C-alpha cells in the first residue's frame, strides 16, 4: 500500500507529491526514531514524555495518511540527545 506524502519545495510547480510505501516510510524515518526514542531519556522524564507523545502523534498522522483520511498536523516537538557531549546536554526540535 502506498501513502501520499506532500512535500513543499521551492520550484516552479509549487508542490511536489511523491508516493511512498509503508516500508519506504519506515526506512526513511528509522534514523530519526533512533535519535528521539523515549528510552534514550531515562534520566530526563519530562523530555521522555514529550518524545513519547510526539511519536504517538506522528504515528497517528502516518496511519491517517495511509487510510486517506485528512488530519490537522499539530506541532511535534522532539528532544534529541547530543552523542558527542556530556549526557546532560539535550537539543529541542520543533517541527
């Protein structure tokens, strides 16, 4: 089954639409999942909770895309761990 993903780009056509299978979506998102997975934030319960909630919302959005339902895209905040610096340093991303 293919999902329709809309990607906005700066080009004369305005919007580029590309169809991806569930497997392609999973493969593309895997590095992101490994960067924001809640298990990485055991010492940071608030950040863990934010990432759990945002991942659940992202999953619901992807499921809605596959079933051709429309869904309003909420802001999805995520925390990232910095692997190169001390364990206490976190980055906040807001998509």
